C-alpha cells in the first residue's frame, strides 16, 4: 500500500478529503445528486521545506486547517436548500463564523480563565492551571454531548464517521465500496478531536509556569501562545505514525480516541458513498488507487 497519507473532515451533508496534491469536497444535495469542489493545490510542505520542521509544521497545519475548514464548511453550506433563494448568503455565513469564533473564545478560553483566576488564592498557580483545564475539558465534552442531540449536527457526526471509515479502509488496502468500508471503525488515530484534547492537556502543563497575571492578561497570553501549543500537540498527535505498536503512545492517545465516540456516529451507505467519492476525487488519488489494485 502507498505511504501517502490522506485526511479530511466532515462538512454539511458531505466530506472533505485532502492529500499532497490538493483536496476535494463531495456533498449530497437535497435532490440526491452529489456535487464536488476540487482544488489542485500542492501542500505547503512541498512548496516550503521549512514547514516540515517539528513544531513549525504543527503551527502551520493548525492555522491552515482552521482557515481551510471554515472555507469548506462555507462552501458545503451554500449547497443546501432546494432553491437558490434558500441558500445562505456569503454575508450571513461570514457573520455566523465570526460570531461562532467569538463565542468559542469567550466560552472555552475566557470563562475557565476568569473562574480559575478567582480561585487562585485558594488553589495556587498549579491548581489554577488544572482547574482551567478541567473546566475547559468539561465544557467541551458537555457542548459536544448537547449539540450531538441536534438532528443536523448528528448528521455531521455521521459524515465524520464515514470519513474515518473510508480512510481506515484505504489504509488497510481495501477496495473502496460501501460494503467494504462499512466494516471499518469510526475511530481514527489522526482525528482532529484527538488533536484538540491533546492541545487542552498541554495547556494545563505549559500554563502552570506562567507567572501571576490577571485574567485578561492570561487570556491574551493563551491566544498568543496557541500556535506554539498547537505545534507541540501536533508532534504528540503524530506519534502513532512513528510508533503504532508502542504501549506508552497508545496510553497517551487513548483519551482522544475515547472522545471520538462523541464526535462520530455510524453512517449509512449513502453517506459512505459521499466519503468515498470525496477521497477518489482528490487530485492525484487515481495513482494511489491503481497501486492498491496491484
């Protein structure tokens, strides 16, 4: 099997898949047909060798994935609706994304900091970092559980499961069809959910060594250091690629794998078909597909 790695994310009624030569999004419209958005674009690692360096590659991947993810969700959202007038406008989508980002920062970053800073006199600097992390993890898990009960989000989680099953089937050397892909797990070691949890856990450790600061300064420091923390988390996140049978690595990644149970659902065959179509449509994938068949 080829060593080329593919990854992706669930979008609205679809899946985005990407590889070294570009990415493809496949979405199923209400009419039942599948529409595509394909970009042939070499990865930054191919264009700029410095991006391959440890820590830097994680920072770049974090920023580029965030920007690309918003664009992909925006494109998939514009495919919804039976008529053009029912589709979301670009202005509405931008407003929604900005509001969502502001609420996420307030809820998952600022709120734990203010609560833990209020309690620092009682629990000390390490206790403050630990409390921040516990609150942040608790808020994140509670948020995922609550929104997972919403029908629309549940379908996104099903497409998330379809994405993982398809990648797992490809990496196992299977022929890509709903029948074969269905047998594979909805859990994958290179999932963004695991990366998020790894980042939160690292923040607990790193910010233990930040001096006595006010809540606002602490929030600003966290935001400024986020790329560095993400870069470190990325290196830990990739350990299963280098040491797939290592027990310590499995223990380290176990929490993230467990949390994936909350962000994935079993997909149906129609959703598996969309995920497969997205992967096969990735620029350069046909060469990989041919090598699988031989």
